[in-house]
């Protein structure tokens, strides 16, 4: 391995506080940290204890004050609505101050929570930054989640206000948000006092007079008055946001992100990992509802003073498989970051890359992939087509930025297909067996990170330190359990192979099979069930639900299967992509009653499997195979 990365990583290991203390010099603080790392604070220690800062100031105001107000901050491109717009840093400041004033007028104060349920429009970014400006804690909920999921988050975060829009737009339909919001509020025990709704031309909605606020009208009024809203200093350790992510049950985990560590780590990553210069265009083709969207559509590019692209469309079908190349060409995109599934979708439509040939993509230096395992075929195709380095990197909602990557801004390490390369500074990654002891190179094990976690990583779960400890810290004392399994080779390259829990990854979206099982078992005709992730060429994995019906149910199984598919869509949302429900007579189990999910997965994926020694009744496996065949799988 060449020198620079190694030197940097070893330097961090020798002196983590010196490393991050130096990185913190790129951030504007109201008050510097008393301690770069306070090991006595929080669950495992806290970064930048005693410091005061404001994330919106760093992402917006400081660039305007530095004379870069006219530079593009956000480029909005929406092939789905045929809209394009550019917002300079000064424009963003005006919009964000306007919305911050509206939030203050609605009684939102420092420390209050605000739920943001928005499609991919610039107002989603403005809403996040407006919360940051006044020290409110936002919680963005992805638009593909149903009312029930929104209600769960309302009850946990207890927001004072919701910022939303009249509709979201998918290629095959327009989704009215207002009925969804009303239903969620009806379902939730916690009721927010204000709803600030951005009316879109495609579908507007009625507003309830005493509670609802028209976003644009209210912001325009504030701007016309010329009101300014200063950035509120917050502690570096105060929460910036809560982002809910799938856990093992229907109750999602509220991952907390703080202000100081997040500012430092994201800013560092733009230079050393993504190799971007301030003023260049960075495009993360994800959604603000996911962590990739939080970190790399909204915060990192703006903290760093780059230009970010906010894209409301899909890699295919809006209007065609050339849309990514058009955007790169039109806005001079230096680096694209997306999920491998997007490339699989493009490859399927345009295997020879005929659309690619139509555009000059010489501006593109690097393609970054994350969110799911980057399969070598897809990486190879992308390399052949784009002729730029294709960099897989591995991270999680919990970490907020990459645990392992190829640090292009430091040096481009040899790319090895199937590996997200090496641990980033901040992360001491180890592979351990079930007993917690390290396993030799190239041997599979649990991937863990030695505490403390890097700046920007979660300090805990929202008001639930206990769940933070039990979910991540208790199993391997002194280490954070990533929930991923894999191995490390003798050169320190990591290979992320699977999850150790019941989380699956569908089109780069993290979903809990446990949550789907909760929905299926609530159906009156279902006696027991198991949901597993089965391999899918496009989306990586797809959920498949196996149900055993109660004795005496005399309805046609196919009708119940359809109802179950509808139920998951209604309770969790379309994003669950739950389209396979299979009624079976029995589920395969061990003699102690444990469902043999791994074996079921192997059968569904047509892989060879060894008959589990502990199986109760091997004949059930044939029944499963037969049922799957009947469903065309
Ligand atoms: N609001 C409402 N519904 C949404 C939605 C949103 N924001 N996002 C997705 N959905 C719906 C889709 O319309 C689809 O509904 P359908 O069952 O009626 O077709 C369903 O949720 C499943 O969505 P998805 O799994 O994304 O499938 P898709 O067929 O719409 O698109 C891809 C497939 C590969 C093109 C798409 O997943 C993609 O672009 N992925 C990129 C990866 C990505 O952004 N990952 C985020 C982490 S980096
Ligand atoms: P999320 O929290 O939604 O970002 O999902 C995080 C999970 O996605 C990780 O724990 C992994 O299981 C998976 N994941 C993300 N990036 C990668 C990658 N580059 N390679 C393999 N798996 C990944």
C-alpha cells in the first residue's frame, strides 16, 4: 500500500485528538472546545465538548460573508416536473432566514423538534437549514413511508411543527401528502401544533385555518418585511437532527447527530475522501430522507462551500436512462455519488451505454457508490462506461459518513472489486468472532469498531441510551457492533458481506424484516410468518413473506396473500417493495423451534444448501420450494 493514506491513518491512530482538533480549524466556532474529546461525557465520550457553533452558519452565512454569496449553492433539477432552478448562497440565506422566522412565529424554539416530510425540492433543504439556524432539531421522514410510520416518529420525536408539501411525485403517480399527514396526526398520540405546507403546482391541498400555514406565503411575507434571523449558538454536542432508521422491530431507531462532530467530519470528508474543491459541483443522487441525502445532498457540500445538485427524478424513466449523464454534463458535476442499484437500473435499460456516448462527461472525475454492497459486475460496467475510478464506500445511518472508503483526496489506492477499501481515520475497524476475539485475515466475522466512534457518528439514540447500549455496545464490550458481517484481508481491505440481524437492503433502502413480520402477524388469518430478503438482480434484495394460515381459514390463500401485500404497503409504505407473499402449510424450524430463515433464503435464491442437522422435519423444505415455484420464484 502506498504512503499517504497509511501515514494519515497511522497519524490519526497515534493522536486522534490532535487529528480532529486540526480538522476542526476549518470550522467556524463561537467558542472553541474545552476538550477535543471528553471521555467522561455521554455514553462513550463526546467530541468537541464545551464548543459552541451553528451548522447553518457554517453551511450558508460564512460563505456569503466570505464574498461567495453569488456562487451556486443548490442546483435543483427535476425531470419529473420539468423544472430547473439555481439558488446562490445568498438566495439560500434569504430563504432559510424566511422559513426560520416562520418557525419561530409558530413557537419553535432551540431544542424543539420539527418533522420534515418533503419530496426532493429545495424547500426540503431550506427546512433542514432553517431548523439548524434556530437550534431546533429536525427529523426528516422519507416520502415513501406510510402514515403509520410517520405516526411512530411523531410519537417518539414529539415535534412542535411539521414542515411538508402538498404532494410528492413518482413516475406513475402523484402522492397527496395532506391526507397522509392528517391520518398520521390522527393516529399519533402526540399532536404537533403547526403544519407548514409548501403548495406545489402539480397538486395543492386545503389548509386547516387554525393549524396550517402556507409555506410560501408566510416566507414571502417575512422576506418582504426584511426580517433577519440570526444563527443561534448551540453546544457542539447538542443534537442537529434525529434520523429514524430500521431496527429489528417495528419501532425504528432514532439516530441522533450532533452539531460539532458532524461539521468537522463532513468538511474533512469533502476534501480528503471525495477530493472536491470549494466551488465545484457535487451530486449525491439519493433522497433527503436518507442519511446519504442528509450528509451529501444538504450538509457536507454546503459546509464545504461546494455546489450541490438536488435531483428530483429516477435513474431511468425520467425520461430515460440518459438522465444522469445529462445532469453531469449540464452542471459540470465533478463527482457523482449514488447507490449501485441506480447503476443496475441504467445498465438494464442501456447495457451498451448508448446514452453515455451522447454526452460530454469529461468533467466527471469519480463515481462513488454506497448504500448496499457494490457487486463487482456493476462496478466493472461503470468503470468500462465512464472511464473514471469507481469507488465503493461503506457506511450507515448511525455513522453519518464513511467508515471505509478509498480516500481519493489523499491518494487513490488500488481499487479491488467487492471491497469498499480501507478504514477511514476515526475508525479502528476489527473483525471478531462470536466470542469477541479477533479472527485472522480473510476469515468472516462480526465487523466492529473500537470505541470511541469518530466525530459525526451517533452519540446515542433519541432519549434512549438503554437501547443504544443494548443494540450496539453490549455484545462486544468496548466496541460498536455494526450489524454487518465480513472480513478483512492482509492489506486491510474490508469486505462487507451480509447483515448479522434481520435488516435487508432493498434498492439501497434499509428495511426491517421484523417490522414486516409485525404487520403480517397482525392479519386475523395469519398464525405465524417469516419475512426474508431474497436476491434480486435490480434491487439487490426483495422482501418475501411466508405465512402459515390459521386452522379453519377457508378463504383462498391467494386472496389473503394480496391482502397482506396491501397491508404492508399501507402500514409501512410503498418503499418496503413488499410484493411477494407465499402461504405455506408449515415453516421449517429447528427442533428448538427456531425458523430456518437462512435455509429458506438459500432455497429462494436457488443456492446449494446443507440440510441443517437440527431441522425438525426436512420434508418442509420441499414444501417451501414447491410453494415458491408456484409463485414463479
Ligand atoms: N415517495 C413515495 N413513494 C416512493 C418514494 C417517495 N419518495 N420513493 C419510492 N417510492 C415508491 C416507488 O414509487 C415504488 O412504488 P411502486 O411499488 O408503486 O412502484 C416503491 O416505493 C418502491 O420504490 P423503489 O424500491 O425505489 O423502486 P422503483 O422501482 O421506484 O425504482 C430504482 C427503482 C432502482 C430506480 C430506485 O430505487 C433508485 O433510483 N434507487 C437509487 C438508490 C437510492 O436512491 N438509494 C438511497 C440510498 S443511497
Ligand atoms: P443505511 O443505514 O440505510 O445507510 O444502511 C446501512 C447498511 O447498508 C450497512 O450496515 C450495510 O449493511 C449496507 N451498506 C451500506 N453501504 C454498503 C457498502 N458499500 N457495501 C456493503 N454494504 C453496504
